[in-house]
């Protein structure tokens, strides 16, 4: 498998300890998806009514549709290094750029995700028991079979498994499910009915933290006015007027896609292989099963301070050592990801500022949405909060 194919345009890397939470937990920049406001075109609804309709739509399942999703981000990071050959799939590029995903959905076993590249395209196509991963840059077609590596499931691949083969396959629906499940008493919720997203009339839920120590000013969730399907999510930082992170449809149609979108025949001369979803995940340049188990162990031993929008995760020194020694994968792809991550970590640490308190001293890195504190005694504290809040959390035993 070629080095470029192994990378698979992944958006998740096993990065060294000092930057892992910042890179993985921070969401951030570039151009935004325009929202057009006008006269109200939808009946007025309260936040409670809108949330109930969204929950009902989620329970009913996604209807057949197709569209193009754009993800953009702007963390306000220092200039990050690039590694030759990584192109638009490198961590540096993904932390400051736009990324497109094309979606065709005819049902749980009939879907297609396409990730266009500069001179290539990666497609995951499912049509019943026929599932293919096509990587044009490597001229390689992989027949995806059921089963996989430990920790990744053994069932037939479905749309929910797409992120294991295509890590950039993130849609507004996936993020909205997690977001709506976290609304609590620490959130101010409001509604507007004048949005236009992908030329569709939409309601917009606005979620704002009550605690001003959160770096998040508000999160805007646009729901289709007819289907109540999430169309766009925007995360605004207190320090910026434009979204620090945004994922949303630029075009969408709620009609069954043509059958031809779900058919695939390997081109003449293409290399044809067979692999499971789990094996494909492993081929991304990391031992995915080991990483999953390691992640569970770290979550069990890490603790949190605070709750809701101002939750701070505290990773102890013993777990920091595991993060630092996490395998970067085998072969050139894994080595390249490790080198790129190390370069990013070095740049971030150079921008870190010294900080001290009753708990001791350390270095803190702040972006628009996330702060990370690396203490001299080896702890990592991270959260969508101000450095002062991290320092306060560091003093709590």
C-alpha cells in the first residue's frame, strides 16, 4: 500500500502528549458557510418544541438525501509547519483550512461518501452486501468485508462505520446528536426562524454558556424547517466575530439519490484487495485496536474538574507517559504522521506561556476554543476554558 494511500486523508493522529488534547479536542478555521437572513418563512416554535421535533426526526431515522458538506476551522494557532508530501491531509492543513465531503444516502446499507482531493478522490460505496473503498491516487479498490480488528465490531459495515475507513466523514447530524444530548441548566437556549442554509429555510437553535470562563460564546445549530435534519453547526469563540469551527451543507436535496451513485466496478488495471473495516482502520497508520483500549484506560484514570461547558480534564503523569509512547504505526505513513505531530508539538510549545500558582508552575497554550496546561509535575489539563480556570483546576486535588 502506498504512503499516500495509507494516509487516507485522515483527520486523527496519535500526537505526542503535550499537544494531544489540543489537536484532538480543539476545533477550529478558514472560510465560513454563509447564512442568509430574511423575513420569517417558518412557523414560530419554542426551543422545547424544536428540540422535541429534532428528537423525533432522529428517532425516525435519516430520510434518503444527497448533498455536499463543508467543514472549516480557525483556531488562531501560531504558524504551523508542514511536512513535505503530506499535502492537504496533514495536521497542519486540517487545523487551518476547508474540507469537503459529498454524501449520498439511500439507507443504512445504501450510501456513498466521497472525499475529493486536489488530484484525487477517495470513495466509500455501500450497496447491500457490496461495500467498496476506492482510492484513486493509489489506483486501488478494496472490497470491504464484515468483521474487523478487536474493538471495532464484527457486524456488516454500515454508514455509522464510515469514520473508521474515512475519518473525515463528519456530518452535521453526527455532531448534533452529541451536542443536543449535553444541553443542561448551564445553557441559555434561544430560537430564530429566519435562517437559510443550502437554500433551505431553517430554524436555528442558539446555545450559550452561562459561565463566562468558557471560551465558547455560543453554538448555533440550524435545523431544516421541513425535515428537522441538522443542516449546519457553528461554534463561536468569545474572542472572534466569525465561527471558529463550522460544518454544514452547502447543498442538500431530500430525495432518493439515483441508483447509479451506489454502483461501483473497479477500473481496468486497478489493484483489487479485500479487507474489513477494522483492517482499513489499522492501515491508516496506527494500531487502532490498541489505541482504543489505551484511550479507555486513560479515560478511566483521568479525572474531571467542573461540569458542563467549563469541564476540565486532568490527565495524570502516569497516563501522560502512555500518550508520549503511543505507537505511531508501521511503515512510512506512520513515521510521517509521527514526524508531523512532533513538529506541530514543538511549534505549539514554543508559543506556550509560563504560568504558576499554589499548585506549582507549568506552561499554558490557549487557542480560540481550547486551553491546555502542561504542569512541571507532568499533568495535562485541557478544556474549553480560560487559562485562569485551568490554573484553578490544577490546584484542586
